[in-house]
C-alpha cells in the first residue's frame, strides 16, 4: 500500500501520468472514494497521458456508463458504475469483452464478484482544502 498527498489538481494529474506509464494491456484500475474526491479528474488525466494528448476530449461516462478509447498502446474502457446496482448490470455493458484491454472503473464496489483480483485500487479521500489523499493498493511488482 502506498499513500500520497495530492495538494493540487496538477499533483493528481502527475499521479495519473505515472500510473499510465506503468499500465499494461489487461490491467484494471479501480477508483474508489466519495463524490468529488478526485476519481473523474484522475481518470481524465490518465486517459490524456496515455493518449499523449493533453487536450483529449474525455466526457464523463456517468450517463453512457462506459466510454472506450483506442489509444497508442492499448484500448481503454472507462466505466462509471455509479448508477448501477450490481454485477448483473455490469455484464450487460460488455465487461467480459473489455477484460483483455485496460479497464478504468469508477465506483468499483458495483462490480461484486467481477472485481479483478490483480487490479490496482486507488482510494481517494478529501484532505484539507483542495487537497486529496490517494491510497494505492495492488501492483506490488510495479509500485515502489
């Protein structure tokens, strides 16, 4: 487990870029935390870093539930499971087909038994002011 303080949005973006550089096809990155804790900001920065495009349009998948991106190194499926009630609904979104690609999941508690065992989990929490705290669990062979 690694915990890091993110004083600014730029720090969240830098963390996302570091994680993007460590990511491989087949990886799952699970983003936990309350509303407004930084999950979507991290996801947007991760996708932009992986695309090598700092202005990549990254709409929130809150209503579409999943947004897919064909990036230079791999394909990413960004899931926002906030509105779902469990794993049966996730199956209908093409979860099994996405498993060979990179999956970036907000609200992974909705995955239930579909939660990947070897995922990187990043739990975001509010700090003081605009500060965020990120706790990273998983990927022991890749994270310092």
